[in-house]
C-alpha cells in the first residue's frame, strides 16, 4: 500500500542558527511530498515566537546542535499556554551530542528525537507527523471540536515508526490533561509493544521460535525486518491504529495483515515469561493498560485507556485572572432576551439550552464558550441557559476580552476557528445552533 498524505500546504518552522539546515532537510521532505510544504527558518526568539503564535503550526523542528539564544523561553511558551502546548516538536541532535529522550519529552512536546546525519530517521519522523494530521490538530488546541474525535494512523513495517507513533499518542493524552505521567509511560510502552508485535509477527510472519533463533544468532531484528520488506508481498502490508477519544476513555485498535495467532496463552500472567529473551510484549501491554482484548483470529488487538474521572477544562493563560463563578444546579447563566455584556468560558459541568421555554440542546466543556455570538455582535441573548448540575464557568466582560485579545491576538484566530467549526456542524444539522 502506498501511504497517502494529506494534500495540504504545510509551513514547517525550524528553530536553528544554522542556515544550511534547510538544505539538509529538503531531500527528506522531497521523498515524502514534493510540492506541498515550505520551511521557515527561525534564527531568533522573536522570529520563533511570532511564527508559533500566528502560524499555529502542527509541529516545529528544533536544532539542538545549533540552538538559538533563549531556547528555554520557547519551551516555556509552548508549555505555559494550553492553546500552544499541543504543538509537536522534532528535536535534531548532532553526532557528538546525546540527550535522554524522556528528559527532552518533559521539556518539549516531543514527537521524535533524531540524529542530524540519519536521513532514514528524519524521513520516518516527518512521515509519522504528516500521517497523524488529525490527531495533531486535536492536540494542538487542547480542545475537542468533536465530542468523540476518531481517526486512523497507518504505519508501515517499520519498528521505529511504531515507536514514534506510540510516543505521539501518549504525549497527546498527557498534554491534553487526560492522563498523568505514570500512565503516559505505561501507554507509550503498551502501544509500542503491540504495534511492534503486529509488524514482526503479523505482517512479517516472524514466529516466536524464528525470533528466538535470530536473537541467538545475534541478528538485529530491525535490520532483519528491512530485509524482509524487500519482498513486495511483505512490503505492501501495513498496520492501522484506529482511535476514538471520549471524555472518560480512549480506545486504540491495532490491526495487522497477518493470519493471526493463538493469543490466549500469551495473555496469561505467567511469571516465568518475564525471564524469556522476548515474547513479553503482550503481557507488558496487558499490565500497562486498563483493558486489553484480541479478536478471535488474533490479528487485531484493542487497548482501552481510562482518563481522569474528574476531568476539567484547562484554563488558557490569558483567562486565568478572570472571575470564576460556581453555578448551582437549576440556576440560570443568562436569560433569553436580556442584554449581553459578557461571555462564558465553560470549566466544568453541563448546561441546558432553552428557547421559548423548550429545551433545544445542551452545552459542556467540549463547547468551550457560550454566549459568544451575542457578546461579539452586541445582540440580546437568543436563549436561556440553565445549569443541569453544579458547574463552573469563567465570566469574561467585554473590556477584559478586548484586553486579552490585545495581549494574546492568536486567541482571536483560535476563536474564529471554533466558530467556523460550530457553523459547519450546525449547517450539517449535527449539533446545536449557535447560542447567542
């Protein structure tokens, strides 16, 4: 299968003092997409921050070998604001430098760490980012414009690609506040093991005894898989990672193109398996996930990750000084026909929307704002909004909102995107009309 990339023009930011790095990266991108990208070389903090705030890229490239001054300020910028925190980062290292992946992952929203001279690794890193557009888009804003985002990532027979995909997934859930760092490590390991198993045993047909013999003979498994991919029949196989993200859990379904296997024995928690030279992946995945199950054939495995039970919308930095208001169940936030002097940012809870005394829908933190249209257009409220349970909101006055937009002008772009999404869904009769 040839992996089709989304045909959207991409402008990649490269934070580096090395003006030759663009020429270094161009051949890598040309192998993937010859015309739908461009590079912006960012040689200072000012250029980098402007690009991040106003281009809102899905990811950036950080050259650690030729780093700009004030690189720590870029880290702070990406970590401090929930509306920027989801930008993925590919870090590039020189041959003589070494960095701990997990330490860098803590500093950055790390998608991949690659060697400057390793074109294969660079190509894999860019490919997995480009194939994961929708997941990156959800992570970038830290909010779900759909109640249950779904999608699919296609992975070729490449172990390193599987590992990078697992890291991208785990980082997405960590940075969007759905899991803690301990669960991040577990999910990262579990998904990585399962996808590698799907490649090795499913698509490449390497049996348990085959792998044992290869390891005894000192064969590098990753190189062996690359050799097997020289067979066109094996090379055209791929692994799919389908996902569905809900408020309380996410479901990750891994499917390979193999004939399956008897998974029941491997699902047992046999302590003796810990001392085997390999074959522990399924047991490790089972122990590190909340739910794990295979289909009857054994070529598809479903991993379920439970999120925090008391999820709360993350407050963007620009709104953190605004008034937090507790709305008791049954209380109204605003009434149909009243003047609109503020909009509300939803922190937690649920709200009923009524027009003419008739309930027409509900709002939750997934909707982020309520009352924004009448607020922006200086119109009277078009609906009554009542708390369906104890809830919390931020009440933002017109003066505060204008001052926030002056300080964080990128918020207006994100708000515009949110409104466009709502309008699109309303036109398709898939969601609640605008609540003014």
